[in-house]
C-alpha cells in the first residue's frame, strides 16, 4: 500500500515547479508538494519538525546556497540527515554525481528533455518512496 508523501521540492525555476505540479496532477497522486525556492527557504521549513518532509527533491543549480551546499548542511545535521534526498537536476556532470553520492544522496535524476520521460521518472521515484517504510 502506498503512503501519501509529504515532499519538499527545492527548485528556483518557476517553470520546473509548475511542471512538477502538473505531473503530480496528471498522475492523480495525492502527495503534498511543498516548494522552497532556494536552500535558505528550505532550511527555514526544516526548522519545524512537524513539517519535516518524507522526501526532498533537490535541484543543484540554485542561487544563495547551491544544491551541493544544501546537501552538505542537511547530511551534517543529526536531526535531518535521515530524510531521503533525491537530486533532480539538469546536470549530468560526473563530478556532481560522485560528490552527491559521497555526501549521502539517496538518488540522482537528470531531468529529461521530453515531458513524457520526466513524468515516468517522477512517477517511479514517488512510487518507490511511497512504498518504503520511511515514517520516523
């Protein structure tokens, strides 16, 4: 049985946020998607334990705090490091991929150009995490 997920999407591009919302709607999913436009906003959201997400989808290319910097902060925090974090980015740079896995990312997804492929990837990621026993 799938759980309803509370997902924190950390994405500074409004078009990408709208694409995620459209995807969730088109798939008929009832997951809650909270959006932080950058790492600083995400850290503020994470200050409230009652609002901790079940899953974080993190873009790498953001202003203020990069995705890798945010990931370092998250994984070095004893209270937050357990939250599964999946990179959702346009970067297919092997150095970025290696660094994210070294830090402790749960997955790394390169955003495909075709919308249909994007929908498939998002559906697979959310389906996977919604059947895991991730509740703390």
